């Protein structure tokens, strides 16, 4: 179960990086996973100070912390750069 929660924490982190701000109660639906696993994954991320909770119009939302958002953006840039390099090499091989 611990591995499943860790894997779900990674999926939650990625989803929050992509969507920025998500209503807490919608996360299990978005991730297509049982609420108990998603909420345990959120607890894991919260314990590591990777997420923030806030309220809007009587609803609770969750998002990545500022530092984690920057890490997410940098990971996208790195991934994009790597993909561009791979495509360039493939073009040169042709």
C-alpha cells in the first residue's frame, strides 16, 4: 500500500503542476482513483511541504507550493529540451 500511495503522490504532484489549482473533492475523480489513496497521497505531499490548501467560496482547493511549481516548470523545460535534442539527432541520422 505504501508504494501505491507514493506512486499516487507523484501523479497528484504532476496533476497539480499541470492544472495549478484543483478543488480537493475533484482530485479522486480527475485521477480515477479511490479517495482514500488520493487523500493519503496528499498527506504525504503536505508533510513534505509540497502543496498548499486554500478556500474559495466555501470550497477547499489544493495547489503546488511556489517552490514545487518552479521545480515542475523546470522539469518541463528539461524534458522539452531533451525531446528537441533527440528529434534533432534523429533528423541528422536520416
